[in-house]
């Protein structure tokens, strides 16, 4: 077998493989677009998905049929969609290490380089590109990315205070295991409010839709049957499916989630500590910080508790962190499995 036959045999294997990868990438991107539209229900998103699917199907079909006009537009569509995917990542709850996100990114990147693959160019009757040409495009893309990343970092650093993206939610179980036990107090479980109330607090009112207990020292316990993420369905276009996932995303947001940082800033200050719990019996977000009250500087421990039923909020004010944390800790422990 001479060299010509060897090259021909390699081409017969390489080209079908590259075409199969292109088809699989198109199918994957369309499938993810359909899934996103199903989550949002937006007519604008539906129209965009239909246009994207038609374009990719037409261009993909043209590639299979050896049409030279399809390769450049399909590659350009992949590059444009990469910018769109980056924007979506900045506002959605997706994590960079998410398997679905990584597969989608790989599919889009592959479409973006189709126009530089010489086997496919030869397959469609186009002239091959040289290595210096491809290297120049690659370096240009790196420079563009580095420039955008630098400008973005400077913008975020000037727009938000450092603590806004430094504060991150930590594991609640690890915090409880490593913290001291603190004082134990006599307490009562109130089924109406689903909360543990220490006996050193007395009720203020029972008929205003909010449970309130206090003492003369200014310590208080307030229970509300509503959490600020109750309308999480309004954020489905951001990838949030329930109140807990939205709240956790806010408290774990860093510089890569600029659309969530303003929400975090309204609830945090320099000394805020946040913990999350994911347990078969209950999910919870626990926030600890010092606040100024009428009685002076106090500790505030606020928890959004998500049991199997309707989520609710607990705010506990105490003269010490241990006393403020006690009702929240015992309430969560009640659900713990």
C-alpha cells in the first residue's frame, strides 16, 4: 500500500468521525436549548430556540451534503453561541464544573473550530488553512479573552465591596461539629410556629400572623411563615427551581455571578457568616452577624428553614452568639435525620 492509499484511508476514517461529532454537538445544543425553554416558558426564549435549531439543522445538513457555504456560518454560529453561553453562565445558577455545562461548552467550542479543520474543508471543497493562520486566530482569541477578563475583574472590583464576593456559604454540619456546645436552656416546641422557644422568652402576641417572643434584656425570637425566596418561580429563567436553590446560589455567589451580588449585599455586612444545610429532613440557610438594636449591640441569627412543608423564617436576637443561635440550632435539630 503506497502513501496515497494510506492518506486516503485515514481521510475516510477522520472525516466521518468529525461529521459525527458535529452532528452530536448540534443535537446536544438543541436539546439543552429545548430544556432551558421548558424551564422558562418564555415566548422570547422559545422563538430564539426555534431560530437556533433551524439554523443549526440547515447548516448541519449542508455540511453532510458537502456544501461549502455551510462551514463558515456554522463555525461562526458556534463562536457567537459561546459568547451567549458565557453571559448565561454569569447570571444563572450553573456551576463551572457542572457536567452539563462542560459538555455544552465542549460542543460549542467544537462547532467554533469547524472552519479550521482541514479534513472538513477538503470534504466541502474549500482550500486548506495553514498552521500560522490558525495559530494567529488562536492567539487573537486568547488576547480577547484576557482583555475581557481583565476589564471584567476591574469593573467588579470597583462596583462591589470586597466582602460581597468574599463571603461564601459554609457547611452547617461542619460548623456545628467544630463549635462549642454552649449553654443548654429549658425550651418548648411550638407546633403552630414550628420553632423551639427558650423558656427565658415570653410571647408578645399570638394573633398577628407572626410569632414573637422577647424578654426585658432585649433578646427576641421572631418567626414568619414566609421567606424572601418564596417567589423563586419568577427566577426560573436564571436556572432556579425552588426557594432553597435560589438562596444558596446568592450566598455562594462570587465575582462570576454579578447579577446575584446586589441581592447578597442587601443582607450582608463585613462580619456576616453564612452556613447551609442539606439534609433529607430539612434544608436551611443560617446567617449570623452583629446588629445594632435599641438595647445595644446584639447578635442576630437568621435562618430560612426548608422542611418538607412550606419554608419559613426564624430571626433570633441574643446578647451572645450562643444565646441567639440556640433556638435556631434546636429547631433545625428537630428536623434532622
